[in-house]
């Protein structure tokens, strides 16, 4: 094998490895519904409580809720930010709020090695989706 062929093969191999690494998808969050309750004193509204578990390295796409969203971190550490707001890193016991008009631009596990878990309480229109993709 000539040096030129060996170099070409090595270049192809490195390119294939880099493409494969780019194709890796971050682990997805596990979302579990804990409670859904019609809010009879707020006609047309409901409360939805969820737990969210971020595996290490997990992140969310940009989204919104069209709801009041109250976040309480149980374990690990997460990074949150709404468009126009300050990036915030939460540790256990800390909270985060998103309003109905906010666009959630950063939501991710702050750790590449440890999971994170939090509770979300949404006050939203009855039957409306909990998460809406945004740009």
C-alpha cells in the first residue's frame, strides 16, 4: 500500500468517526405525569404536575408552555433560561418560573455525569398541550 492510499484511508476513517460522533443524540428527558386536576374556580384551566428526569448530558429543544410553569429541583443541577432572561443554574431546593409568553431557550442537565430530577407544576388551558415547539 502506498503512503497516499494509507493517508486517504486514514482520512476516510477519521471523517467517518467524526460524522458518527455528530450523529449521536443527547439522551432524552423522561417526563412522568404525577397529577392532572381541573381548576374549578378558574374556568377552563387545569393544573398539571410532572416529574422530569434529565440523564447526564440531556437537554431540551427550544419550546414554550403557554402556561404558568413552576419548577422545583429535587436532585442534581440544571441550567434554565427564557428568551430575554438570565441563564440560571439551579441546585436542589431552588426554583424557576416561566410565564405563558416565555420561550424556554435553555433547559439542560448541568452535568455530563450525573442525572437531575425536578418537579414542574403547569397552570394551563384545559386540554392544551404541555409543551409547544418554538424557535
